[in-house]
C-alpha cells in the first residue's frame, strides 16, 4: 500500500505538462521520491480544448477533442504517475456566466446545461477508458470541482448549486462504470460545516460518493508586496487538526468509514509566498508528513513544481513548489524532506514530536528528525535541539550515514540571497545553487551494545536530518593497520 504522504502530489494547471521543463522536473521528482498520483486544475478549461461546440446545417452540436488530454496523460503514465482527476473548470461556451479565476481565465460558473456537462464528463471518461483500459482508469480517483466554498472558485460559493453539479457528475461517472471512484467536495479551510451537509445531501438523495476531500493550509491574511506575498502562520498542529476534521464531521453518518483525501496542503496556498523556499518550511511540515497518515488516506503537497501559473507567468525565481527555479531543477529543503521520507523504511518503530524511526525489510533502520520551529516568528527557532534515541540493531557495530538540510546546508535559497538575489541567474550561478542545494552528509561508526545502538543528534535551526543505520560487515584483511600508513610501528 502506498504511504499516505506519497499517494498524491499537486501541480498547477494541467497544460503545463506539455512543457519540456515541467516534464524534466517531474521526472526528477519521480526518480527521487516517486508519487502515485498527481492532481491539477483545468482539465476542462478552454486551454485544453476538450469542449468544442459548432453548428452544422442549422443545428448546434458538440465535438470533444482530447489531443492535449492524451499527451498529458501519456506523459504522466510514462513517468510512473497516475492522474487524480479534478473535473473543472467550466468551458466558456458551456458556462452560465463569465466569472473566471487566475490569469489563464478558468471559468468558475455552473454549466448552462447540466445535460451537456454530463455528456462532457461521460465522453471524457469513456475516451480515457478506451485509450488506457478500464482496469487502469479505475485506479484514478475523480474529484468534482475545486474549493466550491470560495466564491473565487465557484460563483457565489453556492452550496446548493455545487450539490446539483456533484449529483449530476457522480451519477454520470457511475453510469460509465460503477467501479470508478468519485468524491468531493474539495473544500478549502474555513467552511468545515460543508462536509457534514455534503454527507447529508448524498445520503438523503442516495448520491454516489466513494471518498471525501478537503484542503488544509495554516496561512493567515495576505500582506501584498510587488510580485510577492507575506502571511502569518499558525502552528503546524493546525494542519493535522484540519486533516482530522472530515472524519470527525462524518461520524455517525453512512459515510463514516469512506476514505478521506487531503487533495491540497501546505503552509501557504500562495504560489508567490517565499516561505516555500526556506528551511523553515521543511522543518515546519516534517511532523505533518510524519504523522498525517494516522488521520487520512492521503495528503497531497501543493505543488511539486514552481511552474505554477496562478498569478501570472513565473519570474525566474518563483516560490510555489519543490523546485527553486522554474526550469533548472534546483531543489528546496522541503523537496529534501520528501526525498528523505522516500528513504525511510516500511515498519514504524517509534514516533515523537521531533522524530520518526523506521525499519526496512532488510534490517536497516532510518531515523528522520527535525528541529522544532516557532511559527509565530517571535523567536528565530531552536538551535542546538537534541534528539537521543536507542535503536534496536544487530551485529557488533553499525555504519551511520547522516544527511541534513537547514538554514546553511542543503539550502539554495540562502545561497541565492547571498549572491544578490539575481532575477535571472547566470549559468555559473545556477551551478552554485545546485551545489548549495545538496544536503550535507557525514558518516560515523557506532558500537552496538546489547542489541541496541544509541544515536545522539544535535540539530541546528530549522534542520531536518535523515540518519540511516546498517550493520557493519568488516571485510578488511587481518594485516590492515592504519597506524602504519606512514611506515611506522609493527
């Protein structure tokens, strides 16, 4: 079973997947982390060209074109990642109004014809099944719309209109194939009561629902500056509280046991908030990534790439995702948090507020540890935080490999600031940033006493560290003596 933190990752509008730099970045993410699904906006937006009405002999007809859809799905599957389909936004010529979101104008109004919307959903899913096979498409969750509780994403935040859209969509999905998985309502923080009413609506009308989804962010009001935003943050515990909310809201309902997916989460939802570039963000999210799987079936980091065009075409330095630069694959500390998680084991041995200990099938042990952060900004955060663990191990000695990122190490953002925050870094500067982005690594050899090894870790400010322990099998010949390397001694 895929780990909940690895089940899905977010992306910007789907059209971005047609770009080579996007594909190269996703290939890197898949090689080093390996997500199961990817979720993004705009499957039905005009830029995808799916909905194509025309007139023939005085009669209005609709042609559905899947040229871009096929290219994007092919790209994802070739990279070993499956879509988590989000159905939206509304094609302009099917929309009931002209309200849009983002510079690329995703229409956020209900359909002028629910019959034609159902036909769009039906034809799209039927095409995907014809192209990729029913057994494949059954593994793609289908989410209806995005954040309808916000009037920026759904005209008037009209809950009853969303329920109507959901019912039409869910019944259409099940008409195509009863085993396809459909859910919603994909709400943003601040409207928790939607979940309970969604469950009541689906139950009262016997509307199909296979999972419930919501989003989780802990950022406060936006403080605007040119080409950027600042925001306050609540403690990271707030993200876990939001993860837990749907299950609490569903208690006592017929939906109490269905899967819950957090289809977006991060500290800030803003792509132009530079907090995403920092070591703080990695340490802030570490306990969420380590503990979130206790609460939900999946939680999807928003987003994997800085090619993330919600507020316009990215500048050379863009703050939305895992990569520091839009096309140079410079990795951020939060990227390394996920890469470290990808190297942890399957069996959890211990967890705490500042660590996660796991064991691999071959006996190796991994320790992920992080320094506590102060989300209020009142203090700079802990420096010299200590984690002392006693870990079960076999053999007489273990080899310890440690990889770390913090404010100084594995931190391209710090290097970029020190070189003058260049807007378009030169190739030589890009090389420096790649070098700076590499985690610091060290190695030790520790004794095993009574089948245990003691690991003492001192963490710097905003540090996330991965310690990997494996038994030593010493194959040095009996005459090897490092004291004699210069010819002395016998």
